[in-house]
C-alpha cells in the first residue's frame, strides 16, 4: 500500500504514485503480473526504483493497490446508496447497477486482480478478502432488510442472491468489450433487473 507521503508531481504533473499505478496496471494487463519486472514498471512510469520503493514496498504492494483502489471506490458508493432514504428495492437496484458500471469502468484493475490474487502473500490475501467480505456483507444487508420487511421474497437465501450477482460481476472481464453492443449502463441495468427479479415474490 502507498506510504503516507504526498506524491511530488513530475513531468506532466501527475503524482508519482499515480504514475506508478498507471504503468503497473497497463503492464500487468498486457503481459501479466508475474512476467512484469520492477524495472519495466519504473521505466514506463519515468521514475527511478528508489521512487517506487518510496511509495510502495514491492511489486506485490502495487498489485494489492490496483484492486484496493477499486474496492475503496465501490465501498464508498455502496455506503452512499445503502445509507440513503430511498425504498430498499431502489437502494439495492442502484447498488447492484453501480458495482457493474464501476467494474466495467475499471475492467483492467478487476481482471488483473482476479487473475493474480493467488500471487499475493497470505497476509495480503487475507487483508483483501476481509475488505471484499465487508463489501459483500453491506450488500447482503440490503437484501436481508428487504426480506425482513416483506418487500423481497425469503424463498432464496440472501447469501445465494449475493453470490449470484457477484458471480456475474466477476465474469465481466471475460466477455465485456467497450466496442460491443451494450454500454456499461445497459449491462448494469440488465443485471440489476435479474437480481431484483430473483427477489420478487412469486405471482407479482
């Protein structure tokens, strides 16, 4: 993870940590995490190895941060939707659509992580899993709220509904293409509709 030292802009004015992350993301996506060297990252970012090790302890820290920044964004947005005063079905639909759009908008980050997560150390792997679990639990709480209030059916366990939706999200990187027939918003709308239909009371 980046240290708490502000990045000094160089060259085009982009802070060094952001340049390193951008370079690492591009290289990890193009040629894979294990086939990317630290030297390639610093050359692509236009900085020295010393700069990399100042902000990140290792290449592994860069991999962790690639996904962590996406997860932070999604958690912040989920908290916003979940904490609003809208009816629970509208909050869940907004959250379900948002995680699709933010994943597609950061598809390299997501695909890199799911492809390379096993290469994190056990400690870092545990940290990331804990953050993902926190996100899933907040999302599941919306489903459970709707089930308790009678808005959603209890026929399907909340855990299964959540796994169903996030299984679809995790597979986006295997088939979604920006030049395809569907926009991110259209994909998000369809998948959110499928989730809500799974929770609809039979006969309604």
